[in-house]
């Protein structure tokens, strides 16, 4: 089991029930640590694991990677835009990368996926 250097599992808990489901994917934790190391300052998780009820409540897609502990929505300070975080995520080995106005979605779904909602 991968032990993240910069993140605690509590940061990934579902906001409505405090669960992390079956756990957070080791590959995701490694990717996020690599991004955090590259930017040299905190990377904030706004959404990690989502239980099915919370995923539906926040408008997540039916097969969201958040449901499986394989996704995180993140942002950094104003010096690092979501586009810059996405570039670092790609270098770190993320499978799915979505760029939004205020955050970057990063996942380890096992297949290539890219999208921009901004």
C-alpha cells in the first residue's frame, strides 16, 4: 500500500458521510504526490471519494471515477492554473484529466481520457 508523502486519507473523505469506500487508489496517490512535488507548495483536494448519494447530489456522472477512489479534483494557489496542473498530471502519469475553470480533475481509470469544461 502506497503511503502518500503530502496527503492524508482524510482529505479524500466523502463530505456527506466521511467514507473513502474501498480506499483510495495507490496510483492516484502517487500521481498527486508527483504533482505536489513538482509545484513545490500545497495542492488542495476539493473532491476525492464520493459515495453514490453525494455523487448524484453534486451532478457527477453515473460511472464517475470518484465512486471508486480513483479520482480527485484539485487546485493550487493562483500561480498554478488548472491548465498547468493538467500538464503536470500528464507528466506524472494520470489517465483521465479534465480541465475546469477553478480546478483540475485527475484520475487513474486505466484508459486515456481528456476533456475541458472551461
